[in-house]
C-alpha cells in the first residue's frame, strides 16, 4: 500500500510505502534505536542488527564475525580507523554472496541427486536427465527466492563467481548417483561426469529462459531445452554416420 503527500508549496512529492512482512524473505524489519535506523538481517548463518548509514562504504562488521563468514577474496588492510582512545586497522574483503546463492545451488544439487535415484531402472540416461531436471524445476519455480537468486547473480560478478564455484562441487555429487546406474567399472568417472555436467547446465539454461520470459512456464522451458538438445545430438550423430559411410565408400 502506498500514499502520496505533497509539500505545502507543492514543490516536492513524498511517497509513503507500507510493506507487508513476509517472514524476512524480501522485506526486513526496521526500527529506530536512539534515533538511528536499525535493520535485522542474516548473513549466512550469522544474525545481526545493522545500522543504516548513508555515509558508509559497504557492510562494516566487528572482527569477531569474520570466522563465521565466507569470503571469495582475501582480507586486506583497507584503511585505519580511530576511536577516542585507539587506532585500529580496517580490513576489507568480498563476501561470498552471497551465501544465498551457495545455499541455493547446494539445495538444488541435493534435489537432483534424490530425483536421479528415484528414476526407474528402465530409463535411458537422457530420460533420467530430463525427468530429473523437470522434477527439480517444478520445485524451484514455487520457491520464493528463485528470482532473487537470479537477480543477485546477474548484478554481482562476485556472486556469479561463488555460484560457479559451488556448481563444480555439486557436479561431483550429482555424478555419483549416475555412476551407480552405469554398468561397468565404478572407478570410471568419465561417463557419469558427462551426464552430470549437462544435467546441471540444462537446469540453469531452463531457469534463465523462464526468468527472461522466453517461456512463461518453467516446465515448458525444460521441455524446450531437452527438445533442442535431442535435436542437436541426433543431427551430430546422423552427420557422423554419413561421414563414416562416405569414407568407407
């Protein structure tokens, strides 16, 4: 709900917006503490009260919080601070965003693993990939943070870096249930990796397609991704077969 108010001389227009609490998903509670605006927030597993300062240069935290947070860069000396009685060093680093992204990737990875294990043994590898991505996509589209996570990764290079680093970890985990379904030596990771990597890629491409509005429904985006993937594979297979026949002729 919003209300607009004009100043007495009609030179300024002030809009008052009333936000509805949503369990701290997108709206954070704010209060005044000794006249200073304070917002309660969570960074990773750390909950804290932060003062809002228009003159600040980022998020400033006591050193005691450092060991509980994850960073994508090393802490380096940024400048010196001064209190009434002491001088102290201020160090800076980039937070891993961005921990929200990391948590989201790990959750999707676990969901993919469970979906792979649940597929019937009669399924072909491509059937497993498609069914797995569809299953996770149906859950992802209803999650309130899906769009928020994508927006963060699109805006922040460090967030995207954190996202990609987690994907590498998840790929190894997703490859494991694929390996269990493949006949042959369990020590040969090549085939299971070749299935895990495109599974993750197909899911990410489908989610981005849905986010951009290319497909109104995420399930439709998944179907489109696998339809095109199948066509590419069939085209390449057919072309290779024709080349082989040409060589023999």
